[in-house]
C-alpha cells in the first residue's frame, strides 16, 4: 500500500481495487481481515487518497462482497462488519456504500435467524438524506422488512412504530409482493395488539390470495380461526365466525371443532380448551390484569348461604389469560341460549368464577351490548332476553287471527308462559296444515 500511495491520483483507484482482488484470493482468513481493514482505513481516512478514489474503491469492495466472491459466510460477515466499523467516522461521505453494506449484513443475519439484529442493522440505514434520495417505494420495502423481522422476535411495540411509517408510504407502490407483505404485517400487528376481530378478517382475506403459497394460505386460515376464537364474544365475532364456518377449507383444520362449537353456541369443555391452547403462540397466552374495582366486586360473597341444590362457589375472581376470557365470555353467551335466567352462583360454577366475578362479567357484556339481558340484584339472578324474532304466525293459533294481548298483570313468568303456549299452538297448526296438503292426514268432522 505504501507503493500505491506514491502513484498519480488517477492510478490509485485501479491499484487499490487490484489489491482487494488479490487479498480475497488468499487462504489465511486472519491475514485477509487485517490487511483488508488496513486498506479500507487508508482509503477512507487518509486525506491523500481523496474522496473520489475512496468512493470508487469502496463501491468495488461492496460489489465484490455482494456478488458472493467470498464463499465463507463467517468471513463475509466479519468483512462487512469490519468495513462498516471502519467507515463509521466518515459515514456522511460514504452513505450510499454504507447503506448497501447494511443491506448485505441484514441478509446475512436474517439467514442466521438473528431477526432483531437484522432489524437493528436496517434501522441504521439513511433513508431520508444522503447523496441520492431514496424513492418512497424503496423506503416502504425497508420499513415493511423491519416490521416483519421485529415480529419474528415478537417485538410488536417497536414493530408498530415502523408499521405506522410504512402506512404513510403504502400508496407509493403497486408492487404486489410489497403490498401483500404490508397486509400480512397489518394482520400480525392487529393480532399482537389483541385486536383479534380485525386480525381475523385480514388473515381470512389473505388466505384467498392466489399469489401466496398454498401452505402459507392454510396457515393464514388457521390464524384467522384462532383470532376469531380469541375475539370478544358478541354479534361482531358471530359474523366473523359465520364467515369462517361457511368456508369449506376450515373443515380440514385441527381447530375446526372449536370453531364449530363457537359458531353453534355450544358450551366449551376444559379438554377442548386444552387442545386448542396447545396451538396458540406466546403472545396469545399473555396474562391479563384485573382492575382493582373489578377485583373488589368479584371477591364479594353472597350474603345468604348457598342452598343444598346450588353448586359450590369457585375461588377465581376473573380470567387469567386472553383465551380464558374468550372462553368464559363464549360460555356465558351460550348459556343465554339455554336458560331464561341463572343465579350468580350457578353462572359462577359454569364459568369457574366466584359469584361476584360471574356477575361482573355479565354486567360488562350487557353494558357493551354483547349480551341481551338484565341483572336482578335482590334475587341474585341474571335474566337473559331472547334475540330471535318471533314467528310471524305467533298469536294466530287455532285460526283465531290476531290475539289481543292479555291484561298486563306484571307477572313476568305468566307472560312468558302465555307466549310459549301461543307459539307452540301456532307451530302445531302449521305442521297439521302441511301434512293435510300432502295428503298424509285426513281431517274428519267431529259429531
């Protein structure tokens, strides 16, 4: 290198480049690293070399490293890292070369499954300033890649920051691959943020995209089912469950059993929950905190001693995980289709909660419009209100036409009993009429 320093300025560049090629052909890796370090340090930090020659030599070195001339992955990684460290004091003058080196190092780290390290390397790239302004579509690709890498290590908080940056640039590209990766990141961010309904819809949408590999589409469909099951019970979740249940592909999934039971409002048993729990990712098993107000309300005991017919009360004051809460809310919603009313202790036994905690969960769901009913604090009962429309023929039993409402006696049980009799009579008449039309039944006049 001392001989090269005495050459005319226009000959220094080709001489340093020839020396790089010569160094990389040697077999002694330790010598290659040390001598290449000395060369880069001379080219970058010696004023006698000049910026033009420095950029020319560094560009060639970056190209050689990117073309795979160095076969040993560990040696290549060491050379890239050492070159980046050497250029650091003069990074402003060599931003373009540094960015390319960072992309190369990120590729190496990603191959080694060092997701967070690869993301941090990409975060250091200069995207908003430099010798050449980076196009918005290129920035979007970098941001989406950072989000994807961070989510691999479940760093959803930092991933959301870069996702928000990508969302501002998504209009700048029409590249299908980039847009699909962005939509997948969108679904995963919603998943990690416990916006399970939104995540389920996005996963389900992606599972129909033909450009995605079939196995990956199946994984997205499974993710959609999982998120739908974990979503808060209520009308919105029922619509998502219906969409998934009608999808013919879900019948082959291992989670189809719990999907069908959720959709059909069947009560889930502990064995089924355990089986489903084994398919969940760590963030979907995250612990949830109970507010101090809810804990105080949930820990209350019945003032009256439990009768011999009532089940023993549980000691749990609330759900412990996201899955726990989703299953409890579903079982509460399913019980509303079975019972007209239920005691706090009975619901607590069904949900494995204290009577106070069961009441608190029902109260919240009623307040949020996810459960139709009301609470009787005096009798310690939860009354459920039917959500189905009554039959059009109701009240027209016996061919008597519209039946006027009976006088309001204020007796709730009497009203319900009368309504059930009217509906049953109307249904019986409809069945007899259908059988008569088919000739299966012949009516005779009564003398």
